[in-house]
C-alpha cells in the first residue's frame, strides 16, 4: 500500500463489523467511523507472526466507514478517536 494511501470500505448504514488479517504481509491501522465521519475505533493491527495466517486476528468496531492505512499512520499523524474523516468529491 502506498505510504499515504489507504482503502476505504463503505456500508449503507452504521453497523458492527469485524475485520481480520488473513495472509497479510504488513500491518494496518483499521479506522472505524460513524455516518458523520467521526472516528469511533482505531486498531493498530500488526502483521501476522511467522507461524500465523492472520485469520485469528480480529478487529471489531462500529461504523459506516472503515478506513485501512499502513500501520502506525494514525500515530504518526496524530489521528485519534473523536477526530473526523472528511470525504471530498
């Protein structure tokens, strides 16, 4: 994933979701946000260990949006629960 890139997953409404890390070769920050873009949960998910496939790593949260970025991006950019994601068209 590019250094300042990410993947945005959108849902029709706010709900409970769980993301897992199967076969990942790098860690992620998994950011949940509600319908207004307010961040409700952040997980700093490490890369699975050498004897793990990542399927056991679960990261639950509640939101309408889930944003995945490189691990520690939230820490490096001072992003925290309560901050707001802004989507521009």
